[in-house]
């Protein structure tokens, strides 16, 4: 995007790749004089492509390689080079890095394999490399990577045939965790005429990560588009921040995340040993921040073409213009499936079109001008202009017929003429065989109109462009929105409560979890803990029937399976019978379970059961979940995720993504549910997730009863899991246990564990 | 598939296209001497490609065209030609067809537009053409089509640049409802080197349909693969039969069905006016019969390559061999997402591989031999051979690295050598740029190894091959299966019951629908119809509490919304109160509703609520539906379909496709449900759907209570909609009303409508 603001790389801690991509001198450690070997290739590629800085091969076996003086050791080099390429066996890499550090090298690329991807011994070697890099302040790329290309200074520092190709300069920076696959993408982009800025492979990422490099490319004025190939991000928690920077900078970020099935994830783990968060969280992060997801090699080129054209649609309304009805149906399907709208043309546009188009043309959108119009290219051009000018239309897709020769050329001329008069995106799918419309293709490409081989690919690219434009609008709206005051939460109280439980065996009991929820303003059903039948009856009289009762034990997380729950209790006799029954069941289910009591709770009716929760992902950090509750949550997987923090608008959007939204919204004559209260609950959980991230691993409210509009929500059952106690925090936990716990359980008299009489 | 049995085209009523694709003489009616005009092109293309039969242009304006004598009228032709190409304006087409009929023409292609796609007047013209065709026994293709190509006799009878291309002969027959899009597919297939048998466009299908032509191509010995582009099938009810014939003949049938979104379907309707059944039923029919669904132009070529290689996998276990881990992850994702398995190699295979592969190779499947192996092509070949020979593996996918020149050629040689030693399918994804591995590509292609540009496309093609092989196995198993005796249904009784209701306003009441279900052995809860409170209490005493009560009215199909249902009634007092309340609600909801009584029914507990049903689709005929019940059915759309008739095995498969299957199978500690009883219910509904297809439009059982295993099912609520009464059948209905209805309602005393006292 040409109008993007550029920011200088001055942020604290940010990686400055200036001397990586434009090094004054490069050492090639372990350089070979066999041009076919891996260690023989990088220097030759550097020379072949005209790199102008100094080259220092280092290898005691040679005095010169290809006419360049070879040095016996790193220490013997005349200067400390900006960049070292390390091509020695894995076990020798730490020593080479140390010598680089002593010589003042800034960047090192480690090509060698045999590190974390090869088992525990390799992982230890990799940790050693990371430690050395840190000690000396060298930034290390790799190990187990294939190197990089930077077209600005002709740095082709890698091995393999793709480094022998000379790439056209341009705005694409491509960053890949896989060398081989990164090369395939690079070649594909080049074949499509997309110019390259940087191509970087990161391998095992002992030090510099893919996100570090994305971040650096956002700050690179020559980069206009960033594409990534991701197997797993160790620093996934930074993804949202980095992606938002790219969004703000107007530099589209394409991501191809692989390893999404169980088998695929296993394969990814054994490839570059990059383990990241759950697939669902990648998708979530991408969608939250306008990252364009790529799912095959062709997508990269297709989407890059769309973005390189430099036009974003103002809305999602597309006109589809065809000369053949069949193609129009396809592009309409492809766009409609991806959330774009193919609306009717405005009345004024139809007025202007009708007199000029052929008799059998169809002016419903998709607009089929019919092959007959090819006889008069002028009319085709006029019709296209009228359609492009329609204020109801944000973008135009044109499906060109299999025309050839002069007819094809006349069409192409008409298209580029209209393209020059509008700032709306226009894209073209042209099904001709290349040799039938060579000249026309060249006209189209010369004017920068994105051109696709099939309507489906055109539709997909359009949807990518539209999604990105929408993400920019959403981001701008969020920036402009009045900050909304958050509800007041009792953060300290909640922290004390969690500290009191951290390090104890088992999960937080429901009773304690409910206290935690109340600290964040999440209503729970009226309830109290009973230790015997008589207490239960007394509580029942205070709450009123019908009731639900549940055994409370940290050793029985799944109460239903244990027979430790009874619902629909309507009178005291039933209560007494049920009390004995569920305690008996619990004891049979887990013979030595610690039983803290029986929770006596009002029964919530006429509510929709949802599940909401917190997942403190090891890679991404806290994420929120919302979905349909009960056993359906698990089986039907109608759930959505967002990474914290969550705004009210984002919570609304999250709920609307659910297929179950129709149920909340009043399907089949049911009253609409209290969606506002559900939103508040999600926002509160987001705050809790961030406030308590040091101790809270996971929290599920299932079911969350969502009552009819205006009546709020009730947390029916809550399950919380804590992170292991951090050393040194135990003292705090103990004191909180004494001081805070009684208060934490403020609605009940019985804070301490007790034996049940049942 | 080379071993496919061939059947001769001798079936009664089947279309014999022998003289269409190999005509002794062709009349070109409305031929123009302007070679650029649509009506000038077909004759020139026929001459250009060397068609050897007689050509008879017909146009009173000329005496000759391009040196061929031109005739003033059809009547004036020296013989009755086998084929007439009609290129005159729409309004003159009926007269031309009539003259063709009088001259004894067998086939006519109508190119002209302006028929059903252009409104009601055009539709009338089209009907006239169909009538004339029928009267004279001419088979008409079109109108609004682009013609056809048959390579056997060099018949290139169409207009547009793609008819100027000479196509290599081969086994692909391509049949398209869209001319323009059909041409695009044709060009793509040709570019991939796939040889052509026939290319046929069908347009509006006034007479000959796409399925007629598919059927004819199944009988064509030179056709080995059939591909179709479908906007909508008017004769969709034949799809399963025709597709099964293709499956039996071993001729893979590819289908690209467009118009799947609401907007897309609208566009399809206005293109060739081919309206067909619901998208879901196309998918269902495809899946039931091994039709391979295509979703973009590239799929056709990709899948055709896979099938033309002539190898089917024996199972779904694939070995993925790569030189770059990244590509392996991708293909693993692509295969696993589509139901293929990427299993571990056998111990014996690992034993043999370990000593020969490079140190950093990963022998988990996907197997990463690493780029290092390229240094020794012999080892690559040996490793590949060992993998291909593994008995745990049914197919091998190879992801070649971006190798070039001699290294690429050595790899290609190794691959074709192994390919020659095995009958397992092998496919290749090769990411090199074409100019880097030209010779290697040629080697691969020359040996017929399918070659793909990206791993995802390779994985998709593999999955298509595997799905097809699975469909062949399923079909063979169904043929070999012992026929299972069907339960005995009271078909006549049910027919009388439906006849009694047909033609009456409103839907069948639940009470009558339940009687219908019992005729097909589908259990319903104990129930009886009460006309006042006292009757209700008497019934309640017989059935026992808890109970459900529901107002019975043909005017109130959605009882819950009307407040006309009450559940959980536990005693007589509650029953009396509820009776009055729901009758009052019903009267308020629909003031003049006819109320037949109140159904008093046992309440079913501990069951899983499903929805099952019949949809008698106007295009496809009867289809069965099964899904999760309650409001979830509508909102979550977890439903599957099958076209009737349904075998027990197919019903089992249908249930297993549901996401909700886990719930039936005993998720979260629930007892497994009575899946056998659910299967029996679906098979019974299939029988009902076929038996009663003349009167039954739609039937839903929602909920169908599926009790724990061994306890059967109960139809909780049933809604039936009837087709309009066919003229002449009213008498039957009346007599059935008198004779059969009392018997039909055999479980209750009150068969006739009655006024409620409430």
C-alpha cells in the first residue's frame, strides 16, 4: 500500500536487520571448494549475483577458494564481519559462534542440521548456541535453515538451486520456517512477476524468530507486503501485537500456517521442532488482526497480486461481469461463500445499461453481457464503465471469455481503460489458454490489473482483499471508539483466593470458583454449602425450590459422570433422599475423595446453556472461549475463540460467529437471550484472564445460563485449574489461606473443608 | 480404468449417440458466409479439422459458401442428414425443427439463445421445440448451447475460439451445461495433455439432458473418464442410477456443480434456466455413488491425471515421502483432512531403511529423506522402493524438492523406475520452476506418473482417488451382501390413511401422523386423544405420570410457539390446569383453528433427541434426513441426507457422518443409544417415502427419542405434509376416509374430529 506511514526501527528491543541484509563483510565459516556441496554454494551464489562487500571464507584446509583468500580461523580475519555464515557440523557450531562473538560479528546464519529437530542432545547444543548468542549479543538465524536473499544489496546467502535464480526487485518480503518450502513459494512468486525485497528462512529459531523478522520488515520502507510460512511460533503471544503493527502500517501480512491436523502437527514438531499454540488460536489471532490466511502455494501469488495493485474496496459489495453465465455463477459462489455481497445494480445504472447491451444480456448481478458483446468492444467498454461507476458497488470482478487474438486484445484494452478511470479494485479471471491471448495478457499485466487463471481463485483473492479492508476499518473504528469504562472487579480478592489454592492438589472446587466469578461481577445461582442433610434443608428453605444439589470435591471434577449431581428437587423429602444418594455415589466413584460438602443451589430455568471459558495457552497466553453449552459444546464444537484482551465489540462479534447465535437471538419463537450480559461476562473473563494469568491455567463455566434479555446470566457450574505454584510464592499462598479465604467464601459460613455426615 | 467391463447401448429408451458423434452428413441451417459470425463458424471448423462426411449449408441467400454448395431449404437437401446444426433466430427454430423432422434428421443442435433463459415467451418456444422433437423422434441438443466436438470423426460443430483448437484424442468425455465454461475446462484439460473423446454442451436441455449424454458415454468404449459441469439437473432423480452405472462400468465420473449459495443458485437459474434439487442433495447423491466433486477448473485436470494413470489404492493408507519437511506437513494435512491415513511404516520397512538413509532423515510418516539424499540418487531410489513395498501402505505421495538439472533428472529416473515395479498409485508434487527441471518433468510425464504443481493439489487428487476406490469397494460389498429381510409394513393401510387426508386443508395432525408411523413399525409414546379434562384424566390413569399434553390442530403446526404443549405433568391436578391453559393458548394463537383434541402422551426421559425425516424433492424424489433434534437441528444444521432407497449399511453410514454421532455413541459417560433402532427407523422411513411418494411431500419426526441400546426409539412429534391431490384420486381418498380412517387410528377411540370442551 503506497500511502502507508513508515515508522523507523527505533523501538526498544526491536531487531534492526540493517547490517544483516546489507552487510559490509561476510565470513563463510566452513566454506568448501566443492561447488556442489552445501558448504560450497553460498559463497558462489554471493559472487554470482554481484554482492559487493568483502567475502572471507574460513577453512584451514584451503588458502583460497575461487580466487578469494581463505582464512585459517575466525580470529585471523582482518575485520569483524557484519555477518557470518556457519556451515560446519552441529557439534562444532557453539565454538564457532563463540569465536564470532569474540570477533564482534553482529549476525550469524547457522545452516547446519542436528539440533532440536534431532533429539535431546541436539536440543542441548541448540540451547548452548542461544546462550552464546545472548552472551555476545550476536543475533543468530537458524540453526537448520537455508539462509536468505536480500535483493537490495544482492545478498544471496544460501544453498540449493533457488539461490541460483536472480529475483526481480520489489516489495515482497517472504519469511519461512521451512527452507525447502520457502524456496517453493519464492519461485512461485517470481514466476508471477512479484518482485522480491527479502527472503528469509528461520529454521529452528534458536534466537531470531519469524516474528522478529516480520517486525523488522514492517519497519523496512522497501517492504510493502509480508508473507510467512509458519510451522509453529514459540513466541506466539507476540503475534497479535506484531500483526496489529503490520495492519497499522498498511502492510498486508499473509500467513500460511501448516500442521493443522493431528498428523500434520506431529510432522511439524519433528521438522523444525517449532511447537506453538493450538491451530484454533492461530486462526483466531489471524482473524482478529487482518492476517490473510494462505492454504496453498498458489494463494500466495494470487493474494500478492491483489494487494500489490494497491486498491482496497470501501465495502464488500462486488459486481461480477461475465461474457458467459457459467463463470458468473462460480465467482458468485466463491464470493458469497466468503461473506461478500453480490447486490443488484442501482436503478440509475440499469437505466443506462439497458439501451446499450445485447438483447440476451442479463443485468442481474452477476451481469452476463454475453459473448455477443465481443463483436463491439466499444459497447463492452461503455457497459463496464457504467457498472464500475455504480455507487452500490465497491469492486468489480470480470470473467473474460475464452476469446483469442484481436477480440481478446480489444477486451483487454477496454478493461485497462476503465481501470484507469476508477480507484475501485478490479480483478480479472481469464480462462483463455495462454497462447490464445498472449498480447491481451500482456496488456492486462502491464497495467497492473490482477489476473487469475480461474474464477474461483479470483473470488478467493477478492475475498482476501475484502477481509483485509474490513480488518483495517474495524481497527480504525476501535481506535476512534470512546473507551468504555470497565466494571470494577475485586482483583486483589480474587488473587488472594487463587493464591490460597495454588499448589494444593486437585482443581478449585466449584464453590471456590464461584467466589472467584463473583469477584469479577459474574452472577452465580443462589447457593450455599451444606455439610449434612439438616443444613441442606435449612438452606433449601432460604433459597426455595426447585433446587439442584452437587457434591463438592476437588477429586471429582466431572460430577455428572460420578452421579454426584441431582437436579429438579422439589421438596424436602426429595432433598434428603438425594443428599444421601449423591454422597454415596461420589464415595463409590472415588473411594478416598476429599468431600468438602454438598452445594445446594437454586435451579435455573428458561435459560440458554452456553459455555464460556479461559484458556491460558502456553504459547499465546490467555484466550477466551464461547460456545453452546452442555454436551453439545464438546461434540458439536460450535465454539469461537479470541485472544485477550477482549473489547465489548469483539465480544459481540465473537458471539455472532457462533452457529448457535440464532438460538440466543430468539430462534423458533423463544425470547431473545440477554446477549449484553453474555458480552459483559466475556469482557470480565478477559480481565480475569489477564489479571490472574500467573496462577490461572484454565476456567470453564459450563453451563453459563443466559436468561432472557434484561435478566442477566448465571454461572451454573465452574471448573478452574491452576498453574503449578511458582517457587517463592508459597508463603503468600499460605498467608492468603489464613487471611483471605474466609472472606472469599463470603456467602457461606463454612469456608473450611469439613467431613460430611451424610 | 482399463479393466472396466463395457456394456453395449441396448437398454430400452437409452440414447444412442452413434450418429451424433459420427454423422454421415451434416446440415448447417442458417449458415453464414461471414466466417467471423457465430453462424459462419461451425462449417469452417468442421472443414478445418477434416470432417469427412457431407456438409449441407442451408441458406436461401447463398448458392455456395467456401466452395460448398448452399441449399435454399431443408426440403431441398439431397438426403436426410444425420445431424442438423440450427443457427437461426429463436422464433424460427420450431419451423426449422419441423422441416428437419420431415426430412428424417436424427439429431439437431440448437445454438440460438432466446428460449427459457429469456422469460416466459422463450419458455413457450422451448416447449414447442420439445414437442416437435418428440413428434418426429429427433433428438435435440440445446437450445442456447455452444455445440460439440467429437474427436473420433473430427466433428468440431460449434462456435468460438476453442473450436479452432485441434484436440489430442483420448478417453475424456466432457459434458457441460455451460458453453463458455465448458470451453474453459476443455482448454485446461488439453493443456495438461489429457486426450479428448467427446466434448458436449447441453444449454437449456429442451430434450437431451446432460444425464442422457453421461449415460451414453458410459456405453462408449472409447470413453474412460467422464467429466461434467452442472448448473441444475431437471432429471436429477436419475442421477443415482446413472452414477451407479458409471461406477459399475469403472468409468470415474467427475462433477462440478455450481450455484451452491443462494446468490449462485439464482444466477444459475437465469443462465440456462436449469433448476434442480437442493445443493445438499447433489452432494448426497455424489457421495452415495462415488461421483468425484470438482470445485475449480484445476481440479478437473488434477483429478483426470490421477484417474488416467489407471491405478486405484486398495485402502486409504498413504506414505508421504519428502526431501523437505515443510512439504510433508502440507500433504499430511491435505490427506488427513480428507479422511486418508498417514500411518507408521512397518517395523520391517524401518529395519531396511535405517541403514541406508542420511543421518538426519526422519522415518516417521511423512518420511523426510532430506535434501542430502540428492547427492546419491541410487539411495533415494532404494529407499523409495522399500517404502513402496511396505504392506502397510496403499499409495505413495512424493514431494520433490526444488532440484534442477541433472539432480532433478536423476530423481525423476529413480521415481519412474520404482513406479514400474509396483501397482500401487504413486503421485508427485514438484515445486521446481518448470524451466529448472524440464527434462525431469518430461521423464515423469512420459511414464504417466501424475504430477502436481503443489502438495495441496496432489493431496486433493489423492483423496479423490481414494474416495472413488472406497465407493467401488462399498458398491461391491453391497452387491455381495446377503439381502436383509425388511420389516413388514402395513403399506395399504398407510396409503388409505394418507388418501383420506389428501386434499384437505392443513397438515396431517400429529395423531394421524403417528398412526402412519405405526404402520411402518415406528414406535410412538403411549398416548390417546382427549376431548375434555375428564377424558384426559382417564387416559392419564391408564398411561401413568409423568405426561406431556399437546393440542391437536391441523392449523397449528408449530405447537411450542403457540403455547399448545405442556411437559412434565406429574399429577391430575396439574393435568387439569394445563389442559385448560394450552387449549386457551391455542385459541388465542390461531382464533379460528380447528381443534381436534388434546393428545395425552407418556413423557419419554433419558433419551437422545434426534430429528429424522423424509423430503420428497421435486427434482431428486424421496430423500431421507437424520440429525440432532430439537432447536439444534435447525440452528446447527448437523444433518445428513441420503436418497431413497436406503440400506441398513447406508443408514449406519449416515448416522456416523453426524458430528452428533459421539452423543449417540455414549459421549461423556452417557449410555450408548439404540443405534440399531435408529437405523431400522431410517430404513422404514425410506420404505414409506417410496411407497407413499405419490401423496407424501414431507415428514419430520422431531424429536425422535432414541433410548439407550436395546430400548428402541419413540417418535415424539411428527409433522407430515401431503402433496396436492391428483385429479381423479379424490374418489379413493373419500372411500378411504370412510373405510380406513377409524382403523388407522387404532390405538384411540376418537378417530373423528371433535369439538373440545376445554
